[in-house]
C-alpha cells in the first residue's frame, strides 16, 4: 500500500459466516470494515510507512489463522 495516500481496502466474504477485516499497528487500532456474511464491504485508510497487522476480529477467527501483514511503503 502507498504511504500517505488514501487507499481503498475491499473485503469480499464468500462465506455465509460473518467476518471483518481489522487493522492495527502494535496497540494502535486503525479501524475495521463492517462485519459481513456473503457480501463485499470497503474502508478507506491513509497510513504511514510501516508494517501493520490485519485480522478478523470476529470470535476466534484470528487464532484460527484469519490474519496477515500489510506493508506500507
């Protein structure tokens, strides 16, 4: 993702189970998409350079592997 520029994070959930995408860096929470099931949602972010953690904050999604890393350059 580009640093200092707005970008659109689009989340398409193909499952009927509800999920979302949350974004954080360390203890700082940057927000989340809507929690959806079998739908698409989007959120706009403007981030500084760095490494961010994204995950689904629904139930036990994150411990089950619904997470990843976003690198902003």
